[in-house]
C-alpha cells in the first residue's frame, strides 16, 4: 500500500496525463469528474446555467413578425437577444413567426429592431 504522504500521491503532484484519463468520456469535456487530483467537479446543473424563468412584467407587450423561413426567424432571434438584450424565456418561434414579450417602455425600440432584422 503506498504511503499517502509520498510526493507521488499528492494531488498537486499528479501528472496531467493521469488526470486526462478520467475525463475522456465525460461531458462536457472541459468539466473534470469529481475525483480528479487537483480539483473537484466544475460542472453546473443545467437549471443553474439557464436561470429561472422570469415572468413577464404586468405591462408587457407582445411583438410578432413573420419571416419567410425558420432559419431567418432563428437568426433574427439570436441578433435580438444580443442587441436588446432579451430574456430567452420571453421569446418564441412558432412556425415562421417570431414572438417577443417585452416591457411596454421598451416596446417601440424593440419593435423597430425587430422590423429591421
């Protein structure tokens, strides 16, 4: 049985090639499993990454625009999420129509952006 205090058994002295063996089949690849020598798991539960679904404000306005194809609607949504910014939970693509729920105070500005994308 190896001595637990020997330098080769210390986590900070474990070669990277030994750590890499533990993450070959993990997903995502950048998240090390909990038992690695240098640190614990870094993965975040999916719910924590997405955040909680924010309820639309009481004075929210729904804006919509029809697109010629689904790809155009998806690209417009991506652009608007970055530019406005929009909460993903307040957006939807239904068929070829993009729907956004925004605060009444921002509706004019967002509508102009929606019609120009």
